[in-house]
């Protein structure tokens, strides 16, 4: 599986739900099978018509297998946010593959948004740090609510962390502590409840909670 990821390089378009919406940036043509997130049989079909950084040509339909751990989680979320495009800026000014706001970047020690857009390695580092940060902020809520049902959906740690990426940890706390009565939706209509469901079931145990991570 790692061999596949390294081989495809910057074509980080390898785990998607068919219902994922695109929030801005370039458009691509993809064929994607049915529900994948949280399924132990994560198989993604991708139509590629591109050349990677090593000069390998891809044209046709490819099948890629992913696990249900951190790798699958981050790629699924990255595709939802930007179709995996490290250099995109959406209509609200959110940056990169994971669509970070400038305030969050500054909080974690990134002061140059333009340089951030040109640095995929830094973007991956910041995303991992943000997962660790949200784990710390939401540690009590994770302990309290994981395994319970809200609005008919089982709450999972990965769903909580994905929702925090969308809405901020404070809005996730409101959603959980109100048992789904206080939801939040962004400007594109994605809600805490939606992210809880779509990104549920990934194993993020390898990422440890960190109080105040900085680069």
C-alpha cells in the first residue's frame, strides 16, 4: 500500500466517497465506487490522465487499496477539501490540500501563506499537528461520546476530529454536548453531523494528543 502511495506521488486523489463535494480549485474527471470511509475493504477506482513528478504517465482507470488508518483518513479529508490540490485557494481564502485558514496556520507557527502553498511536506506536517491539537482539545469529549449514538449515528474519534477540522473544536463540543441539537454548517453547506458520519470509523490511534504543537 505504501508503494502505491509513493508511486502516485502528487496525485493524491486516492480515497473518496461518491457523495463528497468539491470546495474549490481545479476540476478533474474521476470514477469512484460506492461508500468507502470506515470500510475495511477500502478500494478506490480513479481515472487518471496525468504525469507524475518522476515522468510516469497515467492514463486510464486504476484501482488503489487503502487502509482505514491515518493515511486513509487524511487522504479522504484532503480530497473532500480540495481534491488533493496543494496549491488551491478557495473562494473564502482557505489554503492548500486541507484548506487551512490563515489564523490556524499562524497559531501553529506558519507566517507565510504563499510559501505554505508551495510546500506539500509542510502542509502534511501541519495537518498531522492539527489532528494532534484537536485530539488534545477534545480529549474529554472523545472519551465521553465515542461509541454513543447521536441522531442515529455512532460517534467515532475520527468523525470528531474531521468535524473539528471543518468547524473548529468549539462547535464540535456544542454539537456533542447538545446531543446534535446545535449543529454548524460552513459556507458550502457541510455540517458537523455530515463530517461525523462521512469520516467515521478510521483508526487515528497512532496520532497522540499534543497540547500546543508548533513547527
